[in-house]
């Protein structure tokens, strides 16, 4: 009986950490830098429309890479985008970059990195549908997703494609 309870507990914990499958596509687009195609992006929400982070949750951003990118380059680009959006880096940004360094890995062509923002503000990252870990700071999710979804994004064409504007 004890073994059955242990197995049931493990299965329940795995199910709780699975990628949401009850989301609908809002939009998708290609991100290129100069003449390199870097990744294909897809944005999903509960009902397939975008309102804001809270009303649209869960919010899922899937990036499918078209080039090999090191974890260090990806974190550096994320930090650069936070600086672009905010004009400067805060202590939060630096702390989040440290947390991302512990979660993320190098990506190769064809790999998929997904960010899932839940209604409670917790963010989970998946690498090829395997849970990497999470960041529980409720300010992180909007700050991270704003890289693509903010009106101040450095990729306005991709934002329009993701949000179907």
C-alpha cells in the first residue's frame, strides 16, 4: 500500500508540473537579428486572446531556436533587453539573471524554451517540454515577458505578430 501511495504522489507531482495544454494560440512570429533567423516565437493564453498578464493567464511563450545559442549569450541578451525597457538595471534584474543562470542551458537549433506565467505570478521554464525550474517572484513574469510584449520592446514587428495587432 505504501508503494502505491508513493507512486501516486510522484505521478501527481509530475502532472502538476506539466506544460499547460489548455491554452490557445494568440499569435506567432519570427525573430531575426541582421540576417540571422534566431527563433520562432508563439504566444498562448487561456482563451487565445490577449488582455493583460492577469486576465490572460496562463500565459505561455514558446521560443523554438533556429541557431545554437549559449546560455551566457541568452542571459546577456535578456539583461540587455531589461536595460532597454527600463533605462537601467535594478537589483531585481541582477537577482533574476542569477536565477536564470541556474535554470537555463545552452540551446541548439530545434530546441524549444517555454515560459509559463501562472495566475499566481509564478513562472516555470521548460526546455523541450521538460521542467527546468521556476521563479516565484510575481514581478518576474511580466518583466520577462515584456521583452516581447511591451510597447517599448526592441522587436515591435514580433510584438505585433504575437499579439495579432
